[in-house]
C-alpha cells in the first residue's frame, strides 16, 4: 500500500485559547513554505489538524523537511477512507496484511460523534477480521504493531504510528531576538531553543583579527547554515572588536577582563538589537559553567543593558548541551579548533564574584563609549541560508 496523506498534529497550540487559530494559521504558512519545493502536494487546514495530500511525492523527503518546522508535535502517514465501517475494516486488514506475522492492537479515536459505532466496537470489528484473515494475534499490552484509527469530521484516517516533530511554537509567533553567537557549542544550541519556542533570530559575532583566525568566523557561518534550515535566511552582524578588546586589556586588571569584555558586548548587542527591532538578547550561558557565568558575574554584566537577556541553557549541564548540539547537527562544526575573542585572552585567575563598582572604575580608564559606537558603526551584516556559497566569503568583512 502507498500512503496518500500525511496528518500533522500540534501539541502546545491546543492550550492557546483565543490565540490558537492565529498560531495554527502561522504554522500552516510555515509548513507550506518548508515544502515549497514539492509542487504536487496539496494542503488542507482543519481546526486541530493539518493534512498534506502526498500525490506520489517522496514520503521521506517530506518528513525530513517537516522535522525542522517548530510547532509540529508529531505526524503520521495515513490512509484516508470514508467513515464507513466496511471501508475501515477493509483498509485496516490491508494494512495489517502488509506487516510480518506478529501481534497487534487496534486503537480507535472517534472524534466525529455522528459516526454510529463506538470506538470499542470498531476495535473489535476490525480485530476480528484481521484475526480471521491473517496469522496475526492480538496482544493488548505489548503488541508488535498498532492499527490506529481516527474517525473525524473530515473522514477516517488509518495508520501504524507517529513520527515525532520538533514541538514548540510556530516560528515567528514570538517575535525576534538577537543571539550572541561565538561559534562554540552553547550559543548555537541556545539559538535552536529560541527558534523552537517560535522566536526568530538574528546573530551577532565579535571578531578580533588578527587575534582571531578567519576560521572562527567560518565556523559561525557554517553554524548559521545549519540553523537556517529551520528559519530560512539569518542575518549575521560581524563586529570589528579588536580595538575595544585591546583597550580592555590595557586597563591592567586581568581578572576583570572577561567581565568588562562581556559588558561591552552587551552594550553593542543592545544597540544593534534596537536598530533591528529585536525584542531580546540571547546567550548560550549556563550557570556556573565558566567564571563569567556565575550569578554574581551575570548580574554585574547584565546591569549595562535594559533589554531582556534570555539564557535558554541556564540550567543545562554540558553533557545535555552537547547531546542537543549533536542532534541538531552543530556539534562537529562547533568543535573545530578555531578560538573566538572570548578565549584568546583568557586570564589565569578571572574574578568569579565581580563587584559592580570595580567594573565601573576600570571602565573610566578608557573612552569605551566612543569605541562601542565605532564598533556599531562599522558592523558588516550578511545574510546566511543553507545555500550560502562559501563560509570563506564572509572573511572578506574582517
């Protein structure tokens, strides 16, 4: 048998009350956009499901594309039939016959209460014919496979199982944020977590040539190429950070260098975010992971901005973050041996409990505001998608 339809379900959207339809409409548009390269598909939107008529399209290619669409809880390849018990039994039998001999269980959900036969009676009627016509046996506790039947207003859908989707909310429903993207393991995962919650991203990267190699920026571009499979084109703002970073280290208090550097990064990022209509900043920080990520450090660094700083990974440990990075395809890029500006001048003994007054005192030793403004004025912005010609092209902006 050849599947003729893909049934798409959404999870958290069902909790959204009056906003639910707006969310579904956005998800519907995102699905159509993700599948724009498949011209034979037909899309149908119901009040709590989206259907895609496949029309001989490659099933696996469609699912692979939809696994990058946030807001989809799960999906199933289904056979659609009229809500007629004879046709339901016939299709269920054909489906069961395609399986190797094993045990099965029939599970029916009758959303359309106009259908005259109750779910349990449908289960029994279907199971009885499968037992008569095949060598399968029933096991209601640990079956080899399920025959699942959904009787709905739009018709009856029969299938084996469900394929897990990305979950979360439709991309775009939560506005836009600006991610501080270093090229390490954490910030791409934080980016992914934001997109999964329906928030689009732009990225800002601080480059300090000649201390940072072109390969560090190439890493960032390649990471965004992966993430763009979820969002589409992503703006990357490349900040010329060398002069400001050198000025920080000229203050001669090495223990506060990272604290000051992060405060400057936040100031620059906030200016860019406001210009780009972003509602929040995002970082890949995890509490206690390094000196600048203690609660004391976060507080002192955060005080220089008014915009919210979201830390999706705040309570994740490193192993959890690494596992997510592997699942989304960013890990191997992130571990390329090119250091970023956060690590080139790492002090031997960074302060883990910085004091705000000391940070302010050190900042009075140089004209940081002029340098911050200069960084912002000289930012280069490029747009990265999965077909971006070459990561090396981005290095011309250094």
